[in-house]
C-alpha cells in the first residue's frame, strides 16, 4: 500500500512539476531532519564534571588572591607609616644629640677663653 502511494506521488510530481523523485526524497529527508531533534547526554560522573570543578576552584583562587592583595596593601601602608615614625624619631634624636654637642662646644670654648684671660 505504501509503495503504491509513493509510486503515485513520484509519478504525479514528475508529470506536474517535472521534479526528479530523488529530489523529492532529499527534500522529504531534509524536512524530516529539521523537525526531528536529537539530544544526547551523559550522566554526571567525576570525569565529565572536572572542567566545572576546575572553574569553581579558579574562581575561589581569584577571590583569595584579591583578599590577599587587599591585606598586602594594608600591611604596606602600616609598614610605611611605622617606618616613617622610626625614621622621624631617629632624625629627631640625632638633632638633639647634635644640639647638645654644640652646646658643650660653646661651653668649653667659653671656659677656655676665660682661662686665657
């Protein structure tokens, strides 16, 4: 029965439209292929989820790296301020020592001139 219908369709299309039966089969195959969808999936296992796990770990590492950079900048600021305080105290200490040495020098010069007179 199906064979008779196909022969009738092919002969009818040849007579009316002068279309080759092979072209009709190609057309029907293309239409069937475009309407029928095929999807294939694999159940999840440790091997096919490895890429997703790596992406998650990479994101976590990037977040940790950002946190570490913030901490490093905070520590550098603290370190610079503490170094500045240390340098300031050293300079002020040296200035005080120089001032005391100058005062001692003036006193000893005064005392020596007094003895020479």
